[in-house]
C-alpha cells in the first residue's frame, strides 16, 4: 500500500461532530497519528534531508547502455523547505549516533546520521483489539557531509529500533561505503538471530487466545524512548 498524508478533509471525515484542533494532529510531528509511510518513502525522506532539500524519484536501474533512463527518474525534485532548516535536523540525526539511541552502532571513519523508530503494532483477533510486539525501524544516511547512501530498514515484530533495524543499517552502510564489514560479531548476531518465536505466536488458536489475554513480553535490559 502507498503511504498516506492526512489533510483537513481527513480530519473532518474522522471527526464529523466536533471541530478538530492542533492537539488532534500534534502526534503527527513524531511519526504517530495518521501519517503513514512505506519503507521506500522513509528512505527517500532521508535522501532529501541528506541532500539538504532535494531528491530523485527512487528507481532500480542507474543506467542502460545505449539508452537513456526515463526522464522522471533523472529529474531533480526540490522541496519547499528552506535549506537552512536542514542543518539543525542533520545535527540532531548525527547526535543520535553519538549521544542518543544509536550510540554503540557507530562505524569507525564514517559519520552517520540516523534515527531509531518503534512502531506500535495492533490487530483485531476474534473481534478484539490486541497489542502485538512492536516493529523495529531505523532510517539513516551517510556520510554526514557529501552523503553516498540513504537507507530505511523495517523489521516486523522487532521490538525497538536499535535492537534489529539499527544494527542492520549500520552493517549495510559500512559494507556499502567501505566495501567490507569489520564488526564480525555484530554481523554474526544479525545473521544467526531469529524472531521466529514472535511469529509463532500468531499461528495457532492457543497462541491467539494467549495474545488476547496477555501483553507482549518486553526485554527489560534496554529501553528506548
């Protein structure tokens, strides 16, 4: 499915009997609320931030010998946001790796900017709204100056951003820019790790009944805001 950006019509439809106001939409600013984005949209958003205000339509093929790529994939799109506003955002994304929730996922010699994300995960089972394990999300670009890569990783039921998506992003950036992975222990943990126990919870009636009556398990060793 495509992402979704709510408009005034969205909220008039959602709240037909009373006037919506600023407090209705404030959660959109932190990625909650009615804003929906696909992983490729998240990656392209980071590309626009990395480029200080411009982006290209995502595509798979860079060039074809003897033939031009469709113009729509070569057209530079400039956002309506003033370039000066990107610097404090980039500074904050850089601090995520040095002072924040991605501390410990740094790659030596590469200045990475990124953000952890934890998406709440609900569904309906037997007519009841059930809380499932959160999704792990991470978006990033690197290097901070003269960026070469923008990326988004989404891991279903992956608990929180730093637990699964963050390490994967860190490894992929290192491989892309350096051509090799030096943190073999982290690579091993990602390759051999599994979320199958989480997925198995949704397979049988007994597990479904358990989900309805219990809350998801939370690892107490690490908490992310």
